[in-house]
């Protein structure tokens, strides 16, 4: 059914078979370290140990991510496992497994009414604290996998750091444990992460970001400054707008993607702490926008901050530009999980060349 398990995976499976589990069971550690793989094998074993009329739950951030991360692999691993994401139900050895996404507003209500024997949770740090605590009130044995996050994350603060009081057990996994990934690829992956991301996703540590996000860049900015580049290499140009409040700055950034989205070049930027009125800000924006148009010929689209009164400010900005004979296309920015924005990892879609998201 599966390739040779490594010692860490064997330990976890051994604990499941011998019912050496706790009330809450978490597999944590580096990316691609084999947590999901062994947790799914163990889930098969665990489910089979319960009577036929038992029911179970598998939860992911969304049903789509649950399918991508777990359900497809589970059906490869075990022919008895079948699932339907539209019905939100799966079956394993004749036992029912309900499927849910944390993001589904009806999920919480539905789970409240269920009697469950065990639950499988994919990527626990993406759950809301309320959802997880409600889940705990329904059953006694969740198994969950996760990568580390900030030490201030609810999962660390309220659960993992109190593991002795809570009857919670942790199994740690590291990238080097996964013998199924060739060493050269592991070495390449290690180079892809720096700073806090290296600490979390490679070393498997719960560490604080401390404000430094792109540390590789921040520690060597001169290596990223270029004097010139062929303008015809630019495939499209976008402007991002962030509206400052009393504490934060207002910022406009113009970026260009080179062909095939190979490189991202910051073409110009404007920041200001003391924008006294929307009109002043609109004026500055128009100047900025026209300068980009003059230099590069066009701006495809703008993406603006849309929290609080953001959309109202954007409307004002668009009509100001129009009154000044410069029609500007402004879309609301998409607010994914911060980590996805930083990694430019869009879960729900991609940007089309006309600037719209799908
Ligand atoms: N014992 C094994 N036999 C065969 N393939 C394995 C084994 N262990 C892990 N893998 C494979 O290694 C890859 C990474 O494993 P897995 O997805 O379980 O890691 P993970 O720790 O859940 O990673 P992430 O934190 O990124 O979700 C997968 O392609 C998985 O199928
Ligand atoms: Mg995983």
C-alpha cells in the first residue's frame, strides 16, 4: 500500500495501533516532512478500529483544499475510501466520514448536531479558534497536522504550550526525515526559504516574524537594485494603493511583471505619512499615475486597500481622476491569509492579463 515508512512515521503509526493517543493529537513540523502521508495511513487504521455504525469527520480550510491535500491521496492509498465533495461525504470500510471546510459558514452549525467518534484536521493553524474548540466539544480524538506559525497563534498559546495540562500529544517531523524526497531537492528547498520562513518551514520552529518579512532582501538590498532593464520586457504594469490611517503610511507602488511573470520590478513608489485630506491624496496619486504612464506608456490596473472606508476613498479617487481626464481602473485588493500574500501564493486563482482575478 505504501513505501517504507521512516522511523518518525513508524513511531506515529505504532502509537495509533497501540491506542497510545491523547485527547488531542497533533503532527507538526517542516513542510513536506511526511505528516499528511502518515496521518492519513493512521487515519485508515484508526477508522477501521471503530464499530461499523460510527461516524467521523474530516475538515480542511475549504473542501477544495481538503480534497487537494488529503482526499485524493487517501483514495490512492486505500481502495475502500470513496468520496463526494458535492455531497460532503466519504466512506471508508463502510463507515461514514463527513467532510467539511472551516470556511463554510454552515459547517459549525452542522457539526454541533453530530455525534462523532474521531476527526481528522488538515492544516490546523488555518482553523479558527472557535471552530476548533467547538470540534473538541463534539468528540474526544482529533488528529491534526500543521506547520508552525507565530508563538502567539491560538493553537500554540491555548493548546500546544499547555500540552501537559490538556492531554495533548505532539509528534515532530522534519524535512530531512522524508527519505522519499531526493537529497538534492531537499537541499534546493532549504535554499528557497530564508529568515523566519526558514525557521518555521524548514526547522519546524514556532517563531515570531518580528517585522522583518523579506529578510534575504532586507539584509542585502543593494543586490536587488538594477540600473536599467529593457522596457519592452514588461508584460504588464499594475499599481497598488494602501491608504494610511493615523499610524500607518499611505503608499502607492507601481510594479511591472516581465514576460511569463518571470521577474517583478518595482518601477516607482510613493509613501507619505501626513496626507491631510482625501483630495490631497488624490492629487498625489494622479501625479504618480501620470508619471508612470509617461514613462512606461500605460498602467493596466490598480489594486486598492478595501478595508474600513477603503472602498469609499477608492470611489472618490476614481471620480477625481475621471474629472481630470484620466480614467483609472481600480479593483479592490484581495485579502488572503497574510502568508499567502507574502509568498504570492494565490489559493483561489490567478491574475489574468486584463488584471482581473479568477
Ligand atoms: N513513507 C512514504 N512513502 C511514500 N511517499 C511518502 C512517504 N512519506 C511522505 N511521502 C510523500 O512525500 C511528500 C510530502 O509528504 P506530506 O505531504 O505528507 O508532507 P507534509 O509534512 O504533510 O507537508 P506539508 O507541511 O507541506 O503539508 C508527499 O508527496 C508524500 O506523498
Ligand atoms: Mg501536509
